[in-house]
C-alpha cells in the first residue's frame, strides 16, 4: 500500500469563454486565484503550482481562440503528467476538454487504457452541422471521439461514461446511439446512487481514469454560478461524498472543472464548491 502523502499538483486556469454563448466563465480562474485559493491549497500541499491560460487575441473568431488555447492546454497537461504532477484544469467553458484530455492521452503510452468519467447535464456531442446554437462548448466530447471538423480521435466510445445528463437534442442522442456511448441519465443516478455509478465507470483496480465535471451537472440550488443551469441535478454534498475517493486514488490522472461563471455566483456558493473539489483531489489516499 502507498501511504498518504502530498500530491504535487498543477492548477491550470483556462480563462476562456469563447466556446460559450455567455462568456462570463472566462473570468472563473482569475476570480478563484484572486480569492487566495492557491495560498490555501499550499498550506496543505506546498508544491502546488498555478498556471493561467488566456486568449492571445480575444477579438479572433471563437473557433480560432479555442483551438489555440486547447493546443497550449494539451501541452501543459502532458508536461505536468510527465513531471509526475497531477493536473487540475479549471475553466472556463467546456470546450477546454479537447485540450485537457488530449494532453492526458499524449502523455500515456498508446497501448495504455484510460477511461473518462464525464459528469454533465448535457451530452456535449454536437458537431458544427448539428448544433442549434453553434456554441463550441456543446461539441467537445464529439471532438474527442474524432467527430466534427478535422478532429483526431483521442478516446474510443467504450472509454467514456456520461453521467448525470438530463438535457440534450435528438441529434446528440442519435450520435450517442450510433457510437454506443455509455449514458447514465439523472433518473438512473437517483435510482442507483452516484457512488456506485462512479465506481463502476472507473473500472477495475488497475486502469487509469480522469474526471471531467461540468458544474451544471450539480443542481443550480447548490451551484448557481454556471452559464447553462438545468434543474434536477446532483446535490453538491452527494457529489463531494461520492467523488472524493475517486479523486484521491492514484489511478486518477487528472481533474477538470468546467463552466464556473463568477458573475452568476452571487453568494460564492459555486466558488466554495469548486474549492472543495480541488481540495478533494490534492491529497491522495491509500491505494494498492
């Protein structure tokens, strides 16, 4: 057994809202940093680093901004893993997922298995041809699976579990059906329990996995600070209790927290939840 000890982490702020219709989430990482989050983290894990990525040209077309930032994010995530550090990517809109998980996949041997637990109210499985809004944050999972534009597949459909979904368009459902994506809608989460679902999605005791959390998977009563809230989501306390053991496991390679919009978070409730999720990940537990 490995003993409990400090996990060396890199917090990567993805300061971009160009993939969303409401760009307020671009300010999420900056607000968290200015709140003193890094200093609080360093009390428990002194080696924690903080890096912020922001658009080089905020006036460029959204697709160009997101592509450029995701390329940089891919490199930073891969670099962190190669230095044996745990990347925690905080956004910013969910288009960043293309960069986060491409970086993880780049750092791993090609033959090594990897699973992605995608917690979201939405499927994010649109392509430019099917999206009613054209918003890029509704497309990252399809992109990671090699669909939409010239995207190269970073993940296989069998490697992904969508958990907590409760809002989607018919085109996304058809896409998911075609690929055989594992979907756990919110009704099933309520019936079976989140902890059991997450444990099953993470797979056996040897395989590596990552966790992507769009804050709209949480009920907006507990997390109002997000751009596309959907009622009937997971309670914040339930999420923290269930996800903690998975984040602390050394099998977990990276954590992504998307769509934090501080402008919609009047009482700081969502910021506190983001901080609790980050704290859950910075210290690994005992694992085989």
